[in-house]
C-alpha cells in the first residue's frame, strides 16, 4: 500500500509540473583549443613584422632639377614605396633586421647607391648584438642625419626637404655602436663605406658620431656628424679623393599633445669640389616644421626651408645661390591603418634652376626651358599593416 501511494504521488507531481522533468544532458563535447594567430606566434618568438604601401599622383609646372629626392617626375601616378620589415632584436644577445622596399623611391635609392636602375632595394639589412647599455649593428642601415626618413610613414609631408635631398646621406654600410649612458642620453659612433655606398674597392672610410638626448616628453635634441674621404662626387664619375663633412642638428619641441615644432640644421663641406686640385665648397640650410593634430582624424603640417648653396656645388650656379621652399600638407586618417595626404609645395631659386620642359628631350636645337620657381600639388595614400 505504501508503494502504491508513493507511485501515485510521483505521477501526480509529474503531471502538475512537466517542465521540471527533462531528458538527460548529452555528454559534454571537449572544447577545441584556440589556435594562436600568426601575429601572436611572431610575438611569442620575439619577432616583429610590419609593412606599408604608399602611392601618389602629383602634378607640377616643371621638373625639380636635383633639389627634390623622390618626386622628380611630372604629372604622374606613382607607386612610391611598398615596404616590408622583419626583425628579431632582443635586449640581450644576437638579432637581425631585414628591411626591403620596392617602387620608384627604391629605384632612386638604388641608383644613388651603385648607379644601377632597379625598382627593388634592401634599404636595411644588418646583424645586431646587444648587451646591457651597448647595442652594435653591422651591415646596411639608414643614416643618423635629418628630421625626415626614407620610409613615408615616418614623415608628415609627402615630399622630402631640400636638406634631405642635398645635404644628408640616405644609408650606410658598415658598423655602428649605440651606448645608452642613461635612460635619456645615448651616444653613437660608427665607421662605414661612405654616403649611400654599399661596397667600395678603396680603403678610405667615413666616420659617424651622434648624440641623442630626450630629457622629458616636451623636448628632444639629436646631433650627428659624418666625416671622411669620398673617391667620387656623389652620383658622378668626378674623381676627388677629398674630405666630405656634415654636421646635422635636429631639435623637437612638443608644445602640447597636439602641436609639435621641429628645427633641422645642416652644414656641409666638400674638399676638391670640382675635382682634384679644385677649391673646397660649403653649403648649409635650415628647415622648420609645425605639426598640428586637429582632431582624431585630421592633421596639418607646414614646412618652411632656406638653403644656401654658397659655392654652387649643389645646383651648379657659378656664384652660388639661395633656395627657399614652403610646403603645406593635410592628412586624413579614417582608420588607424590608412592616411590620405593632400600637399601643396612651392620652391624658389635665385637662378633659372627648374626645368619647364623634360630635360631628357632637350637637344641643341630645342634646348630645355627653365624657370626660377616650381609649384607642385600631390595626393598620396599610405596604408600600414
């Protein structure tokens, strides 16, 4: 009787609350382990990898002789640079970095290095050894000099300055040591084959020295010097075997989180500037920058520059000449990976320095037409990954 009463009670309970009774749960499926991303794997290995693509269209009323570095053509679409860098640079021990670029900038860089026309260049490729405050690199690396760099993502303007083009080297092949004296002060010294030279067949080398000081978030100062003999004048077959010297200073002041001012000064000297037995030539210049972040998407950058070619070494003016340029660039960043740049630039010279017609088509009967100023407008897109 007790069993019957218990069974009837259970049946009544089930009928009254059917939602309390359910089928047994199926066996749990083991969770699939998360597959690490390629970026996570590289980070775990201590390897960094990044790249970018920069392309542009620029139009001008002429050709800039040799006072512009990469924007040397006329009314053209252009793949400026496609770059990729991979590096393993531990704080202690051995490492390496490889930095490859392709495009029209690479072509000009390669011609400056060995005279060969090639749209591919190894901008940097070096071994590294770090121990405590000392880091030593050996191979090919970019210069210490200047406020601007070859990589367009490191600049605030589309075009490069007059100083970048005519006063500063681009890269070196040799050995460089950096010693961190404190967390704010570093000393740099090295020896290399010269300005934009990957290899040489003579023994004379170029020395480099530098100092970098960042006492706080508001101000930083860097200075570098290059001194050594060059066998030929850069980009020519003129034999000089004369000393070439550069003193470069860059000062940066962050007035606010949105406003930055930069000053870059260069002094250059070339012994036997016209060949063996000719006088020494000197030239110098200063470039000033004001960069303002308007909001999270928009920024503006202004560059003003004065260049004094005292002996006409850079421009070929017999009595020397002064050059000026002003550049205004607006940058629009709809995402953190992409920027669109719109730039206007104006150059002025004391002599008729800028070609109005293509110098490559000039002949004795149809000489090139020259002017004393140059106007340029450019649109550039830069994508980083």
